[in-house]
């Protein structure tokens, strides 16, 4: 199942992680080895506490690697300084179950926040890009709404647009469709699939959502801080959902 490094967006070898200190120190990951190909949708399954979110945040540069060899988009994260981690964060997007929108900003302005790390040049035409993404996500009539006027599912779709506005090379998604109805969830996942085909965008998604499982190219299952199963997803060898690119 492993891809050659030249085809890999993510390569981790012997990745271990601990939380706490002293007698309270607890190991969360145990020597995880994983290689994830560019342009594919990989789903990460596992019970609560199995290490899924910890793995996601380590690979996305939100936590420091304590032990192991971890290369993401060619950057070595083991021993990486803040400048290296910041460089990685500019190339990836994050979607979390908690939408974390700014209450005082409109849907459009919240999406704009996804461009803040990219500098002034990226903000020149932000309105067009933000409106386009929100339209694709069914929010064309909600562009100027504050979060208080949006439903939970609409807020989550704004968070998806915010993650995608900077054209990330990798999308890390932690239960991104939990608040969405079936059609909205499939719309989000199919958008990520189209980005994978057209731009090589890689998606690593934590989910228990059976609605979207048939879109996965690969399914990894975690248990007690280890990957215990690695299998091809239903979409591994074919994709009958070709379509336009956002």
C-alpha cells in the first residue's frame, strides 16, 4: 500500500507521542509508520482516544514531533523550528468539527481569514475567491451573514471554504461532515476529490460518517495509538464522479 516517496505527500516512520509529564505521562502514539500518496482521499477510522486527532495534528505541524521521522511536503518535522512549521501551515488547510468562526465577521470575512498567512498579495482578489467557494457550498445567499444567523451546518461549510481558499496542498480534516446533512457532506467530499484529481490536493480525513466512506481511496484504522488496518477504499481503482474544479 505504501507509495514511493516521490509520490508521497506524507511519510512517517516510527512516529511516537506522549502527553503529560512524570507519573502522569501517557503514550498516545506507538511507532506509527504511514505513507500517504499525493492527490488521494485517505480516511482515518478509530474509536475515541485511539490517536486519530493526535496523528492529524502532528502531521499538520500543529504539534512538535517528539520521536520519529516525519516528512510532509518534503519538510522534515522532527526537530523542526517554528519557521519550518509555519512554512508548512501555509501549504495546508485544516477543517475541524468545531468551526471556530469569528462571531463578529461575516461568512465572506471568515473565509478571508484563511488567506491571512499567505501575505498581502493573496488578499488582492479575495472577494471573488471567497464568494465562489461559498457558492459551491450552497451559501451564495449567505455571504454577508454573521455566524449567529447561520445554522450549525452552514457554519461548518464556511469553515470548509476557509480551509480551501488558500489552495492547500494537503487538507487535514477532523470530522468535517459531522454537522452536515447527507447532500452537504457529499458535496464537500466530492469537492475535495475534484481538487485531488485536478490539483493533486491530498486529503487526510478523520470520520465515522458512513455517507462518505465510498469516496475514500484508502482507509486506515487506528486502535490504541497504532494503525491496525490499512486497506484500499471503494474509490481506490476508479472514480466515476469526474467533474469541474472549484
